[in-house]
C-alpha cells in the first residue's frame, strides 16, 4: 500500500466543482460551494493560483483561499463564517 501523501498535479474550477488531478492518477472533485471564496470569485481570480509545496495544496492569492489535497479527499468544506456559527448553535 502506498502511504505517500496525496499531491495535486492540476486543478480546475468549473461552474459547479473544484476538480483536481492527483500525481498518482486519481481525479477528485468537490462541489464549488465547499469554497465560498472560490464560489464568489471572478473567473480571473479563479485562474490565478499557485501550488503549495509539492502539490500538497493550492493557494488563490487574490481571494486568500487555500485548498489541500487531503481536505478534498476527506471532505472538509470551508463554510462561510455565518454558516459555521449556525452549525455550532
């Protein structure tokens, strides 16, 4: 079994999903609404990104958003601050 951490090779933000192709060949997709910052971002902001480390994640500097391969694999959405408060209540 391969215990190496997942690494993102390519990333695409579509109208409804964040799609990552991992270096090991897997393709993972999560709903765009999991990242409210990307969901609210313009096309230009969505296409301006940088890989973090060796593909551990992706950073969008214009909107200060980070998404990790592990977060996508484990289903960890980034809720809007008001949604976090509502869930905790």
